[in-house]
């Protein structure tokens, strides 16, 4: 029997189009258990199973928040970039909203050096220390700052490897997922039926190509993280 609260969650997912999967020909075998049926040649996710998967992901996310660990949000597809940046800002967590830089997790020490270079350049500029350079040198430094900000601006706060990686479309973000697996970082992913769900620790089988669907699930994960972090008792 579906309870009222559970029905409400399923209705909410339905309203944002979370139930739409991919064309059957594109389905990865690992996604088959989560497919309910097909309509107009588009497969439909079983939202009851999606709801169960979401709750597992939220429970894990809450554990990360309660432990005070960071969550790294990642999305490169245009439908998800605004949502992933918004949720990262809301939670105060690092984000890669765009192209994933290889080695972000597997070569973390070197990535941190480049982030620190970006921070140092910003400090120089803010303190007016760039006046010691020629006009041409200042122009080159400004261009360098812009480039570094684009690449690393979202992960400045990530002083150590995160406790979890949250990915929109693990097929597209395969490199990020693979790096997380190599260094032992759990992965939560909003994934459509064309993804290999076996590569993800906590998969949320749902429409990952709809801005409203992506925003809905990211919001659910963010809420679980924030509530757990705020409810953590202070150490006196």
C-alpha cells in the first residue's frame, strides 16, 4: 500500500518529469530493474523504486553532513549547471559546474597547488600589488586569473578530498566517477537509463536531462545534508 506521504513524493517527482527515461535502444542493462514501462518509444522509470533509491541517497548524504564532511557537486551538461551551482552555494559546498579537470581527485595535491596559485593571484590584485608589473604583464595576469577562476573557482573551499561526489549524469561525467572510485570516494548520481548504474554507490534513477528534474533531486539531497549538519550537537 502506498502511503499518503510516499504518494506525495511520487507525485512531486512525476510533476518534474523525473519518470522519463531514454529510448529503449539506449538503455544500459543495469537500468532494466528500474524501468516500469514504455510510452511513445520512451521508457518510463518506476518512481516507487526511484523514491526508495532517493531515500537511501538522502540518508547517506545526511551522514556526510552530520560528520562535517564536504560534498562535491558535479555537472557539465547545460540542463544541470545552474542547478548544481545553486545547490552548492546553498549548502556552502564545492562545485564543478562545467568541464571536469582530470586529476581533481586522483592528483589532488597538484590541483590544490593550482587552486592556491589562483588564490594568491586574487590576493595580489585585491591588495593592489599588481602595480609593480607592466601594463602588458597585468593584462596577462588578469587573463590568467580569469582562466584559473573558470577551472578552479568552484573548489577553492575544498582543502581536502570530499566525503562524497554528487554527479548529474554519470555517463557524461565518467572521468569524475572513475576518479572517485579510484580514491575510494562514494558516489551519488542522478542517472538516466543510458548510464551504467553499477558504477554508482547511491544511484537515483531518474530523468537527468530535465532542468526541473535535476533541480528537484539536488534540492532533496541538499536539504538532507543541511538538516543533518545543523542538527549536529555542538561540542562544549
